[in-house]
C-alpha cells in the first residue's frame, strides 16, 4: 500500500517513528488520542511533541483524551449559540466555534423574538454537574461543572434563559447535551442528539428551537471520520432532538448565520471522509452555501463564495442585513486574507476589501458602531494583530494588537460595548478591547487555560465560559462578571 504524503503544514518531526498502519497516537501538549493519519489537521495546527510507531490496522489506540474545531472556530462559533456579537460564539449559528467558532467557526446576531423566561426551568432526569462558585482574581469565578468534559461543542442561549451545550469531543466525538441553569449555577443532562457531532453549528431560531447542522462524526467501528450533511432540531419544551432536512453538502467547521428574514445561511467548511486506508481519503474545501428555511425544514442552494472556501472562516451579520465572510483556510492549511459579502436579497456573494493579513481560527465581533473587530488567528507565526472592517468603506484597517497571539479563542461583545477576548492555544489570559480608544488592556486570567471553549452572554449580562481543552479536555466552567 502506497503511503500518502502529508502536506507541508503537517510535517512530522524527523525524530517521529515511522507510521505503519491506520491510526497513530498523536501527542499534543502531553496528550494522546487516535485519529486517521490524513485527519491530523482537522483540529487545527497541532504541535507535535513526539510519535509512537503503530503496526497493523486493528483497533484505534486510546491512550488519552482527544480534541476535535468551531467552532468552527473562527474563534469559536459566532452564531453557534452563546454570545451576541461574539465571534467566539453567538446566537445565530456558526463554528469554533464557536465560537469558536471559530469557530467554528461564525456569526454575530442575537435571538429574534421571545422574552427570556425564568432560569429555573425544570431539568429533571439528568445528571447534575458540580455546583458552587469560587472567587478568583480578574473577575472570573468558578461555577458548576459539566456532566461530561468536552471541547468543539456549541453553546446556545435559549429563550428561557438556559444555555444548551451540545456535542463536542472528549477522547471521542459525543452526542450528549446538557443545560446550564444560571439561577442554580449547575449543568444537567438533557436529551442526546440523533448522532455524534463536533465542529458543528447550533443556531437559535425565531421560534425558540435550535438548529444543529453538520459537523464531524467519528465511527471507530469502521475506522472512519467524516463530515456530516444531516441536521436536527432541539425543542426546549420537550428536551428532545428530531431530524430535519439534510444539507446538500456534508461539511464540518463551517458557519451558520441567522438572517433577518429568519432563514439560516450555511457557508464554507470542509467535506471529507477519512478511512484507515489513506488511499481512499477525500477532503474538499467547500465554497458553496445553502439556506435553511425553518418554515419548510429544508435546505436550498444559494450563491457560492469566490475566495473563502474552506474551514476556519468567520461569518458576521452586519447591521445592513448583509453577511461578512472573512478569512479561512484551504485543506492544505494555507490561510486567506480574502473577504466577501453575502446579500440575502440577491442570493449572491461579492468581494469586498481584503484583511490586512491572512487569517483563520480568528474571531469576528460586531461592534455597536456597525464595524467588525477581527482578532488573532492561526498563521506563520500565529497572530496577535487585530483590525476593523468598516462596512461603509468596504475596507479593513489595523487597530492595536493584543498582548499575546491567540487562536481558538473567543471574543465577546459585553453590554458596556467592550469586547472580552479570552483564552486561545494553552492560554488563560484575557483582555478587553475598547472600541473608542482602539486599544486592548489586560483583564486578569481565567481560572484555567482554555482553547476551543465557548463563551455565552447570559441575560444577566454575565458571561459563562465552558469547557475546551488545555492539558486535557475540560469539564469546568467559569463566569466573567
């Protein structure tokens, strides 16, 4: 069997053992987990500390937790549940990502319609995570823990004030979900999704349900990792998930943005199938886009992007109703400076000014002024720079830089108009961006380093930061207030 050559951006150190067979344990920040050889880049720019030789194609080797992207990332998943205007995570669907978006992974509009109800909604029949709060420096305090450690999940603020945490990975991709109750400060299990997903999107619809779309599914029985075309709806009234129409293209690490007409724009991502036999692997950067109509429960094709195909891009709903798509990366890991605008009325994408530097795994946050703040991202080297997009001029302009380079971080618009940037690759630090001054200032540290986490603005104005990865997959959560 001929060996498949890894792309340059995934070059393995010469000291690594020769790979023979299907799965290898990849050591990342002192962590190991099994993934198909051609799948190493799916979860971002991995830092290889060493490898172990593997012979044969038997069961995957499970020597530790795995992390999976964004959230889509784009700093998480803007629009994938969580933070109004945050490219780390927002309420209109998007990736990590989340946020991260990413994702990631992203979009930047809060929920339409509905008044936040009591945060004491019933959560019976579930396992409750650890409760309690511990004050720590920097205005970050511990809150209850997840029932399941996870990263590359989504976090969506529901109309009843609870937060839906869905999917992600913790050594394997999971289907489980849970609800955070701000009134109690606890997490409790709710119904599971119809399939396992990570790097998917979660979008709060005007009617109060949540659209879950795409993402990565790992089949350890068949040694297969693939992007999904399926979608499902979460109903807060029943606590259950049901299948809805499928997308025309399977995709992971894409974005999902709630438009002003109530439809959801799904854009970009990667479509792939990875087997234990690299000869049969496929990986395509997705340039097309489609619209989900909640009234019919179906997806239909819309225009295609011209310069932003692939993963790790951001998607931000502007005040004029158009959607800004920025950055992203090809399957080889080459990032883009390109940006374009989607016009829902015409159903087409059109180029706008380019960013000052190529980025992916960055964040994009809609500011009260109508401009968009772009921060960080992965590159060579990784980026601490930031810039603003002006929709009136159609141009990007550099602003001050962050104190450290960040990717897989979150950036959340706070009620006072400031933007909280938190975490990133093995980083616990946080800083505030002041749009009036155009400057970042340090804001203490989170209680633990996090990346591929989510950040969700609660009805109270507090911010809940959930899960992610660091020295291992995290079950902890904390509040910024």
